[in-house]
C-alpha cells in the first residue's frame, strides 16, 4: 500500500496563515509605515527608528514568504496571488 500523498497547503493551513509576527494586510501595515515616515530622524532616535523599520520589514517579508510558498504549492489558486502586497 502506498502512503497517501500530502495535501497541498491552503490559505487556511496554519503554516500559510500569518503568524503573530506577520502583517495580515496593507491596512495593518499602513499606519506603521506612516508612523515611521512622519517621525523626524535625529541622532537620538536613529537606532530606534531603524529597529522599528527592520521589524516592519521582517513582518512584511514573513507574510510574503508564506504566500509565495502557498502559491508554489497551489498554482491554480487566484486568492493566494491576490493577497500578496
């Protein structure tokens, strides 16, 4: 008896869903980006600003990576492609 092939991941699978660190939509990312954009940079806050930028970028990249993996697993799912930012 052959083992069952693994089911393809879908957007409902936990491995594909954004985790607590991933951004789930542009509506979630936009205020964070606007806050960074509106913060005047000084010598005192530069390190903190760069840390905040890096965290935002990491969260956006995590979401994109999850959706890219899901799209490679199911190339016929237009919902996956539509959700990439």
